[in-house]
């Protein structure tokens, strides 16, 4: 048996996506680059960068040891839902 075969990868459970909030967003990729999300929102990647800097856009993740930014479908839908006007 090789040494690698004995190593168990450390994984954390994926957060459960709230199914009610995701209704209608099944075609949105689970993980997106800024370019993909910008296309989806019909804005430029620079707009997403400004939103990140201002703390007003969807939550994002910076990959460890990298400058790569990624957005999750759950965070995007949560942010989009929070942007909706209050209904009275």
C-alpha cells in the first residue's frame, strides 16, 4: 500500500443550500468566477470589484494562497434576496 493510499483527505461538509431561496436559480453554477457572475448580472467585472471593495456586493471567497476570487450560488442568491425591496 502506498503512503498516499493511507491518507484521508480532510473535507468539510458543504453548506446546505436553502432550497426555497434557490427556486429559479438551478441553472446558476454552484461556484462562479467574477467574470461569470458579472455576465449573469449584466455588469462588468470591475463593478463587482468595486462592490467587493465597498462591501456591498455578494459575499466572495479568495482562494488560499491565490488572488483568485470566487462566488457561490448560495451567497449570490442570499445577496440578491437581500437587495429586494421590502414588501408591505
